[in-house]
C-alpha cells in the first residue's frame, strides 16, 4: 500500500470521526432547545435527529466542495 493512500485513508477516518462528533453535539443542542420549548418526546427526538442528519450531510459535503474549488483555481 503506498504511503499516500494510507495517509489519505487515515485522514478520511479522522474527518469522519470529527463529522460524527460535531453532528452529535448539534443534535444534542437542538434536542435540548426543543425540549425547553415544552415539546413532547417525539418532537424532541425528531428535531434532534434532523439536526444530526443535516449537520452530518453538510460535514460530508465539505471535503468534496474543497476539492472542487481547488480544481477550479
């Protein structure tokens, strides 16, 4: 396995771990905010899941956008 491939695989796993950690924090914050508004449990879980999924998708889209911008310049 070439050194560059091993390094890029390690970098991708680190990026994925950071995405998950950041998304979990966003999901928890959204859940707490909705819970403080007096919503029922179902609404809290759905809002937290939506916050997690949205932030995770944005985190995964970021490396592709950076690669695209590097190619354009």
